[in-house]
């Protein structure tokens, strides 16, 4: 469904809403003078003149279909806005003497010119009074000061036939805190008109933790995001930050978590891991907060090949390096002092430039984006989409370690001859192997017949070419397939193995896979798959999705390599009643074995669930 899914919208609707409102929120936090945005146009110009010095173009624009509503549009006098074009709310602490929170109001119009949605977007910190007012936001005092401007929004909405559900209230940073406070007090705003409004907040310090009402989006490495949590007093907020105003990693049901803006500061272990992750650390701690408002990271994630496979708490790493770091720094998921997710599956998204992107120690999805990229596959199961540009994929080990298969749409599958590792590579133009150093500069050419090694010495002393091997391949539809080597590809497929040692890969879709006899390797890949190894000692890898592993009286010594490995998904172990009469009998045969869980099936067979706890196994087990 995608990590930005919200309320009951379809995935596409939710993604479009989040993308549009994030752009509007960024726009609100820019200062325009006569159509010129100081700093932004300059930075973009300098960036292009200096070989794309910036990580991405500073993206402060109103999205298509939206327009900024003026005081006149809303039936107000022109002096209702300040010199910077903001509607202002009196200061909570200092009253009308000083301006308090600021906001802009936007309207979305359809092709017929009808108003279909309104956005009330609160600006971030613009002065000392905002910082003082922040103390009141924690206790939700002064919310009634928003009533006059919100009633204007209400009247404008109703005059255009809209309801409160057609209004989005949003903000960035301090403005995001305003959005959360208004979400918490929604039933008391304008006589309840905004009760069913949408509430989106970006880089928010204060959270109203109700996922049915508000969606909070921010970067894990943003020192501001989530720092005070859901505390409702200023003292409590200070205590929540930990000593020294350090931001601990907090999880909330209403907040996107594990979303990393991989910038120059984060990429430097010396800087990031040794410098305190604190509000007081302006030089490094605030880097992602200030950079994040103007990037297109959210849009790139939404447009990525694997967006629908992400969940709210998925680990998503977005390339945002400057040109200085981009040529030497690998964008990857790695252990830092501010993360707790290292080692889980990760989604990595490249930029429009020439990126270096590396998979990790688990099951990763990489969309390299635009540019001529180098993508290094990690250990485990990696799905790589080079996307546009001339891209090179580097596979671990040497060429002799892998069997290679080519699909009719030119997708390559690299299958480890001796282990469970697998690399699926789409839209790549060349291949090299990490232990064949010379192949990095003299890549294997991808032809219809195989990988051609053009290295001079290899070519004239030994044949380093790799022939593509035979296989059974599915279509985009729902297929029934059988064979020793099977790739289901798209659709909801039924795949049967043989009495040999099969390699069966479901691909995208809700697949049912039977290994039958032999020591099989079964990969569910994307989708809610059902995996049944059958006779033999099988290795089962579900991939992303809510997978079901069927364990029955025919099962041998099977290994499940990725049980509940993907955040936001829930795998299930389905044990046959022939093995266990009830949960008590299953419990009696289940034990922790190091980092894995062992389940004795019979006197001669067992199930091993890797990197898991007994509690997780039992909580996700059924007997059928």
C-alpha cells in the first residue's frame, strides 16, 4: 500500500495528497518578494553552474492544480495578510502586540475550475515569538486564537459546496506542531467543522498520536522530528528530549519511522556518530531538518519502483548527497547511534545524479533513479531497478559463484550456486563482480546469449563468459507453472517443483508455491505468498508481503530465512494438525537455538526459523 498511506484513501490518492501537501508546506516556508524566492533561485542557479553542487534542486513550488488564495479570494481586506503574504494569528504568549503563528491558504481546482480541496498550512518558526508560543502548544492553550481564520476557511469552503473533509490542515516544523494541536482539538474548532479534515505534518516536534486522524512525516536523522513526542506540558517536553536536549528514537503509530535523508552529515560516521544528536547541535543535528523542507525526497520515494511494497515503518533511505560526496560515498543502510533498524530490509532510493548505492546484509530493494549509477548488491535477496541512465550492477563474489538467467523482458536473475543469495536486476546495462576488480572498468556486456567478458587477458587466456541458463518463465497473468528452475514473474501464480533440487521464485503477486520432493530453494518475493516445501530439506524465503509457510507431515528439515523480516508485514506459520494437536503440543516442541528458533516436527525432522524469537514464532502460528 505504501508508507504514506493515510485514512481510507487508496494508495495512489494518499500518495498524491502527501506529495502535494509536502510541496505546499515547503512553499509556505519560503519567503517571496515580488515572485523571487531569496536563496532558492540563487542556490539552484549556483548548483547548475557548479556541476550540480547541491544534492537536488531546491524544490519550492506550488503543485499543479493548486493556487495560493489571497485575502480578496477569501472575502477579506488586503490588509488581512502581513508584508510577507501570510495570514497571521495573534501570539499566544504576547497577544496581539506581536504576530504569532503564520499560515498560507491554498485551493485545489479541477479541470472544470471547481474548487475541490482547501489547504490551511501553518508556517514554521519565523521569529522569537514563535519559540515562546511553542511552550503553549504543548498544553494546547491558545487554540481558540485560530478560530477567526479557520472560520474564514469554513465559510469559503461552504460557499463552494465543500465540507470539513475537503480541508487539509498541515505544516512544517513548528507549523507541523500547530497541525497536530489542531488535530487533537479538531472537534472544538469552528463548531466541529474540521472534525473530519485531513491533518498532515512534516518534521514535527510535537505529536498527537492518533493514526486515524493525523499523519506525521519526517526524517529519522532530523533532530526536530518527534523530539518531544506526545507530551502536553513544556516541562514534560523537555524531559522527553533526554538530558542535553538529545532526540531519542521514538516510535508512534501516527508517524512515519525509519525514513532517512542520506546527506553528507549522515554519511560521515565520524561526524554523525560522534556528534550529539541534540537540538543544541545546530551544525549537524539540524542539517536534515533544514535540508528536508526543500528536497524532493518524498516525491522520489512515491515515484520509486517499490513504493507499494513499503509500509509506514519500513526502512527507507533516500540519496541526498552533494556532488563533493556523491562520487566517493555509498548510499546504504548502516548502523548509527540514532537508528535501531539496521539489519532489517531496506528500500534505497537514488537521485537524478550518478549515485553509488549499496545493498546491505539483508533483503533490500534499490531504485537507482536517474543518472548513471553503480549499484552494489549485498548479501541476501536484492531487487535492483537501475531505472533511467546507464547503470552498472556489481554482484558479490566472482562470476563462477552464480548461475544467471535472463527473462524475456531483459530482467536478470543471479542465483547463488551454494547459498540462498539472489539478485534480481531490472534496467541495468552492464554487470561486474565485486571480487573481479578488473571487471569494474571492463564490465560484462549483456547479450541475448549471456554475459560477455571483454577483459583482454581473460579473453585471450580463459573464457570468462557466462551463458544464460534454461528456465521456466511466467507471464504478466496468473500462471500455473512446473519445473526445476521457475520464475513466476507477474500475476498470482501456482508453481510446482519436481523431485529434483528446485529453485522456485514467485515474483510479484500472491503466489502458491509447492516444492514437492528434493532439497528446494523457494523465494516468494513480492506479495502475500503461500510456501510449502514438501519432501526434502528446503529453504523458504517469503520476501515482502504477508506470507504463509505451510509445515506438514511431509516437511523435511526446513529453514525459513526471513520470517517477519519486513517491517509492517505479518508472516504466518501454518502447522498441520497431523503434527500438533493443539498449541500446547507446539509449545512443547519449540525452543530457542541461538538467534534462531527450532521446532521439532517428528523424531527425524525439524523446522528452523532464523533470526527470530520463540515468542514471535508462537504468536504467528496456527494449526490447521
